[in-house]
C-alpha cells in the first residue's frame, strides 16, 4: 500500500507524521494508500525552503530559467503516460482523459518557455533632457497554489510554470484525494535542473490551506475550487496582505438555437457533460433548448448516452469512469430524485448504467454513477441553479433566444457558456450580451489556449486576475518604472527648484 508524502527543498519529506488521510481506488472503493496531512510546522518548512531558494532563482538569467523550463517540458512529455496512470488510479478518470489533461497543462509550460519575451518592458529615451525611463517586471517571492481534485496535473500547471519562469519560488498544496501526480512533477522539476527549494509540495487539508493563507512570507496565492472555498481563500488571503486569484464554481449553459446542427449539438452536449464524469468546472451541465428543437435533441442525446462505455479508468475500452469519492457520488445522486420532485423527467438514470464487466452502477462497491439526463427541468429549480459537479445533464426548454440569455445572466455563476447556431449575427449578439467570462460559439468547452487567460465572472472568480496567459504573468510579478540620468561633465550644478521636464 503506497504512502504519499511531501516534497520540501528538493527531496521527499515525511513531515511530523501525526496525521494521515486515506487514498481510494474509485473504481473498487478500496483503500489504496495513505497521504500525509501537513502540520503548521510542515508548511513552515516548505515556505522556509522556498524563501531561501528565492534570491538565487530571482537572479538567475532568463536564459537559465528558460533552459530549465524546456527540459521540464521534455521530461513531462516523456512521462505523460506514467502521470496519466497516477491520475486515473486516484481520481478515476479514464486514461485518455488523463492524457488530455496533461497535454493541456503542457501548453502552459510551453507558453512559459517564452518568458524572455513575456517579461520585456517598455523603454522611452529622452523623456527629459538626458533622462530615460523604462519599465521592468520583477517576481514577488514565495507564492502558493491550492488546487482541486478534478485536474491534479493540469490546474497546478496553470500556475507553477509561469510563477517559476517569472523568478518566484512555489509551494503547491494539491488535493489530498489524488496527490501522487504532484510528487512525480516535483521529481521531474529536479531532473530538469530546477534548484532545490524553488518548487515544494505540501500535502494536506484545511490546516495547510490556512497556514499558507496566513504565512507572512507567502506573497500571493492562486486557488481553484468551489465558490464557497474560493470566497474564503480570497477573503482570508487578502486580509493577510496577499495577492489572491481564487477561481470558484460554475453552472455552464449551452444555448441551442433552432437553426443549429442537432447532431453536432448532441455530440457536444454528451462530450462536454459527461467527460471526466462531469467533474469539470467547464462541463456543460444545462442545455437551453429553444423551441421547437427540444424533443428531437433530447432523443439524440439519449441515444448517444446509451452507447457510452462506463468502466475503470485503466480499461482502454472505458469512456467514462467513476466519481472521485463515495461521499461525492452520494451527493450527486441526490439530485436525480430531487429533479423528479421538482418536476423534471428522468430520461436516463445513471444509477441503472451497466458497467464494463457487468453489473449496475448502483450495485457496485466503487463510486459509480452513470450519465444521467433530466428533461424539462424547471427554470430556477435547484437542479437548474446549483453546481452538481457530476454526470447530470439538465435540459431546460425555453421559447426564445432572449429567454435563454436571461437565464444565463440571471445565474450566480459566470464561468463558461456556449451557443450553437449557424447564424453569425446571433452568435455575435450572444458574445456581446452574455455575462460570462469564457464563451464558445459551436464549441462546448471553451477553455482558452495557454496564451490567453482562463477565468470567469461573478461568483466564478474572486480577485481581478485570471490564470495563465499574460494575466498570469502579471499576477506573479510586480512592476517598476526606472527614471535614469547619466550626467555629462557640463551638467548645471545644484538647483533647489521643483523638478521640471526640459
């Protein structure tokens, strides 16, 4: 049975060892190992290692930092199957999905390899007589990332490549539900030549989170998770003087206009709703079907759901795996009966899904719930409004484009959304009117490429800065403006007057 520890100052560290958490195989429900849960002292040791490593890394040339990043990228690519296998074993997602997660994370590493260009400042010659001005961006110091269970490789890679490329030292607090990927990434950083202490990992729970938010040497914190915790992280971190970006939950809607290609819509809704068992902040969880397409669309979606292959993440035939924990599976399952109580039609019941090898999802000892489709979900009901974070797709019937946009804009969240239409004018109107941070036009999961920034609006984001892209570079640096004069022998001597430009 495996044991997962911390990574501090370039080596594995057991910490004080007084608290441990259990790790599970979501496909079987069996305990597969244990993870150390950091004490305050463990977090302090990681931050101290980062603080000690920071000055030399800050002063390392951009060429040196870039060389390390390129080597890290190559090592991560070479070990992508190993990393995906760790993710599948602890999270439950299928291997192909885990590989996709690693690939999207590597895009941010590749973006960070361009840091010599990304950190270029401006220069103005002769702003006054023999005076030049220029701007530079410098790293903050020790920064931390607190990341969720659903993407144990990709979400950390939204943060640490850019932070480290900018010259910071990084402390990662991954989810205690699937922590093994973090240690493989730490080992690959060391092999790439990153100095000890620049990248550290503390496993843990709220104890570790609170200490990172309160520690006086941590300058900035990045977080991805649920909205209540994102709000807590933002309020606690900022109250302790930290720069914070905290990405919260989502309830992403897909608006389907009558002129849309319904086969494309059905394929997209099933892919975006049930990939990674719906445990994605960018999953489509609500389809707004504008009359009269609802009946035909629901039939096409149900037909595709019936053909999905549900099985363990390490089975190459499986298309969707289990949920991450029994508690989460049980919570998601309550929404099926709730939806019926609220007036919805249960078109596909995920509890009745047949697993690879036989047997129903509801009868398995693993954390199984198959893809579920609820039709005619009442607008404003709990199933419509609340973040379920599982394989539950709700169909809400609307009479018009305007009604659909009003439902999207009236929601608590503003993470992602999509419109499916062949009308370019309607698509342009939608992207202008909808109050959401990331928008897809005939694209169901509009996750930006690494050179753009990821983040939502409203209760999906706390703070002013999105992750990765140029906003990520700005989050992990702070600006200076330098005004310089190099005097020649003919300078005019002492002048006690107020400085003016000449």
